[in-house]
């Protein structure tokens, strides 16, 4: 059973456009939602994360929107650049203790110049 | 602080052999997790170690094993390699229950 569903699987955006990746989770115990960015040949790197006490978090061109009642969260990349082309993973976990994050399947983003 | 390091970065083995991968966590991080990443399956959790004890284990056969040393460094071992074991193996370290930080991975190819 996949506890975090991520969509779309792939995304092509023109330079300057907005990239939107969505994730939905099932376990209401999750209280920490990070997004990771992975370039080919590299490990995933933490991009931005949110906790459910806020509905939105922005860091530069990257914004997480969080809807607790719908159990959904999304990543918005504003003014997308070719350098943003990478695979993006959402994850959900419960802080504290030995809880292991559950990852989405990933979204391959291509930003055309 | 130095990030998570993994050695070797690339490895080529043949079916039936065994392999040992190494991970050095970020200084102060005592939790180390291992993941297998393949194009079809995404990130699959293998196991987590904390203070030299395996605390969580994913759904992988017993051919996959690991250990953690007193300095928090960790190794994972895969015995009797199969073609399907070809993957990127990622190590991540964290403070207990906190954000995981990944290493660059070890690319294992089984011929």
C-alpha cells in the first residue's frame, strides 16, 4: 500500500513557467513533509519542508502548499529555470522516535529553455 | 559540517558475488538509513540503524544485511548478488526523527 501518492510522474515546463507537483498522503499521524530534489548521479537533497501548523511555506522560488483536511500538499516552482530540471520527491513522516519517511515515486521535471 | 559520504561510488559485480557498501554519516548523526533506488520502484527503504542497533527494516530478503559501528559509520552487505540488485544504494543520516540527509549513493551494477 502506497502511503504517499505523487503526481505527475513527469512534467515538462517552459522556462519562466510554473511547475506544480502534487502529493497525497493517507496516514494522519504524519507531521513532517519534506521535498527532495535529485539531479542525475547525485543523492536526493532536501529542498524545502513544511509542518501542518502552517498552510504555506515559501523559500525563494519554491513554495509548499499544505491542505491538512484534504491530506494533500504540493510543490510550486515559480519562474522555472532549466537548472531546475531534476527529479523531485515528496515525503511524509512523523517527527520524533524511529519513524521512517515514506516517499512518493518521484516526478521528473524538464524545463525547456 | 561534512555531508554524508559513501564508498565506493561505483561498483561492478557478477551474479553470485557479494558486496559491501560503506556510509559515513554527518558528524553527530546517530541514525543511518539505507535505501535502494531503481527507475521502476523509486526509493525503497532497506533498514535503519541507531546506536549500533537495527531499529527498522524494510521488505527485502535476508541477502541484504547491515550493521552500524560505535562511531555511527554503517555498512550494508548484499550476498549472492542477482541481476535485479543493480541499483543506486543511498545512505541517509539524521538526528532521531529529524530530516534525513542523503549521501551521493553507490551505483551497483550486477552483470
